[in-house]
C-alpha cells in the first residue's frame, strides 16, 4: 500500500457516465465531486436527465434476453475478468474512494480487496445455481408425477447504492446480477460517483452483451423513475430506512430488496480470563470508529457485564485517546479516521451528543466537532428517548451501559426499531445459543463485533433494517425466480 500525493496521482478531472454499456460525456447537467478532506472540487461527472434514464431502461430491457442466454462459463469468465482487472487497478480505485468519501487509505484498500472478493465469489457461484428433482406422487391422485425446479433471471434490475462503501456496495449488487443473468441500471450516491464510474469502465471492457448495464447519477427529482418504472422487475436499494421504505411503496408489484440502517449492539458477557478484555476493547473501538462510524453495522450500543464494567470502560477510554491521535489526511496510510461525509452530518451528531448529555448521559470521551470532523466519542447511560440511544448514529459515537442478567440484556438489545446485526462476547455456549435464538436481528456474531461482514454470508436485517438478503449466493436467489416443470410419466397418461 502506498501513501499518495494529496491530489493528482489517479483521480481524473472528468469521468463519463455509462448508458447502454457505453461511456457518455455530454449532459445538460453535471455533478461536481468534492474531496471530502480538502473540501475542494476535484472532478466532474455528467448527470442523467429523464430522457437519458428512459433510454437506458429501454436498452436494458432489450439486453435481457442476451443476458439470460449467457452460459454459466461465460458469466464466470466475465466476473473473473472484472476481478482481475480490478486487482490491477487497486491503487486507482483506492485513491478514488479516499477522495470522494474521506475514508482512510487503509480502509479504502480493504474495500477494494472486498470488491475483488465479491466478483470472485460471484464467479464461483455461477456454476452452483442448482435446482432439484421433487417426487410428487404423494397420493394415488398424483401417481406418476414428479417435478424439476430451476431458477431463471428476473430481468432488468434497478440498483441504488449509498456513499459509505461506494465500490463494494455496488459490487454486492452488480456481481450477483451478472451471475444471475440480469441487465441493470445502477445509480450511485451523488456524493460519491467516481468509484461506480470506474466500475463502469471495467464492465465496458469485458464480454458482456451490448447494453447489459448503465451507470449514472440522477437528479433528486428524476431518481424516483428507478423505483416506479414497471420495466424494472426488481429494485435493490441500500441506504436510509426513510428512503428505503418509500421506495418499497413506490415500487408497485416488482420485487424489492432493501438493505437499510441499524444501531448495532455489542454485549460483553462475563469473562473469567480478564486478559481477553484488552483485545475485546480494541475490537469494540474499531467497530465503533472505523470509517468515522459511517457504517450501518458500526458498534453503537455496548452492554458490559458489571463484573468487569469499570475495567473495560477504562480500556475503551484509553484506547479512544490513542486512536484520536491518528486523525488527519485520509491519504496518509497512518490515518485511522478523517472527516464525515458532510459538515451537516457532523453538525447533526454534535446536536445528538449534546441532547443525550442534557438528558443525563455522561460524556466519557470526545464529543466535539471540528468542521466536518467529529471526535471519537464515548457516552455512558444515555436515556432511551435520546437520539443516540434510539436512532442510527452513523458517526464515530457509541455508548456503554452495565448489565447483570444475560436474558435481561437480550431484551435491551431487542428494544430497538432496528434489527441488522448484533455481537456477543461470551465463553458460555448456552448463552451463545440463547443470543442466537432470541436476539431479533439478521445475524448474531459470537465473540466479535457486529461490524463483521463477509462477502459470502447472508446479510440483511429485520424490522426497520430491511427486506430480503444480500451476500452473493443469497443475492443471486433474490435476483432469480424459481420455476417448476411438472412431469407425468407417459405410461400414466
């Protein structure tokens, strides 16, 4: 990994959008991309108007038969080709992520690596889309019947991606779509369009059918076309709950996959071996603060058993103090955290922290804003009606509370409108299973933080956290429809 110059190694002054697999530079409107650390304009990307969006959808519909007819080995070769080309351009993609998100270089490199894994896993899954043979002669009336099942691509897909992982969250949608045989239109966040345009550059160089994809930002007023237009057969959205559930209402009869927000909880049970507490503290600090807390599974609520509450509290405060020294230019490989995506987001969280303190929470560390940078912050015992406790923070802030009874703390974890992931540190296998069986989330991580996500796992939430599942194989299932062929023995006719 390399420490780049602040400007100019890779990031271009202009990027095209992609319509029907082809680069397009001309538009009636353009998006200015801001370097989130310097707050300076660095690049320009064209915005698709209503006419361009309509054209892209028509092209996508026309490409659906050719995408569906691709053989498994053709899809596999395309996906491996993308992964290989992405690995060769890792530094370019990493720098783009640093500039457009403000994400530290070390995290940006990790994101590119995860995207490479996403395309590689998708390539492997193209040859694992199994059906089954089902015996249907369950009664005399059905004698001679059996069935064969197979999955078929749903058709054109609309994809809407967020800012916080501008490459890999696109890869989580794009790679399974190619594996399933679905053409798509992808709208990246208008805050972070460069990574998606670079991905379009890669896709335009591989052996996909003509018109298989379009990638472009849109205006706020034109964006609803991507959820309302009936030419799309599925909408895949990752972002805020408010927008996600509105998209579901607008989508009519088409399928919808929603990956929304969370306020992830982490439970630290009794540990006889106190030497483990330092590593647990380190993981909690990482989970709460990496990428300035701008992750839907960042650690937000920490419940610590009273037997080592004071010890772990001290370790967390000391660790936060050390990590705070590593705030700075995200292009520096030694930087741990940098700016939030906008100053308004930093202002929002500043108000939330102050509200919690005014209502009785104790500020243990941090709590101050410096333009768009917000201090690494730890609170203690915020009231349930505070925003810090009840909403998604999406900032480098978490709070801690003690507990005594494990079943009671599980109830506290469930006292949330969200249900994405939770983490539980415990050496008791019975409590591990109790947490798994009773915490209302999409995934329970045992002996690590809830911020763990592996590209191949089933990923998604319940309650306000979403609908459906991602994780390459599971996304492929979302992007396909199950079809059955019933067969009757000719001798039974």
